[in-house]
C-alpha cells in the first residue's frame, strides 16, 4: 500500500511541476500561455515557480514514502 501511495503522490507531483515550469517559461520567455494551469487561475510568473516547488515537494514526498521501511507485523 505504501508503494502505491508513493507512486501516486509522485505522479501527481510530476504533473504539477511540469505545469508550473511550462507556465513560467511560456509567460516569461514567450509572452503566451501554455498548458492548462492558466485556464484555472491567472497567476503571475513568480507564482508559477511556487507551483513548480509544490510539485517538486510532492515528488520528494512520494519517493520518501515508497522507500520508507515497512513496519513488521507483530508476531
């Protein structure tokens, strides 16, 4: 179960981080809106970096959850 939760949190983190990165890059370097995040909220470019950081935090939490030692059942 722990592995499944870790993979799920990590996968969600990759999607969120990618959206933050794409949205930041598109607004900063191209002056356009890419991805689907701009359809939900209107954020300044700096806030997209916070979205990227949140995604990276979810990735780290998912990896840590998967690699945490599983408790042994009581005999």
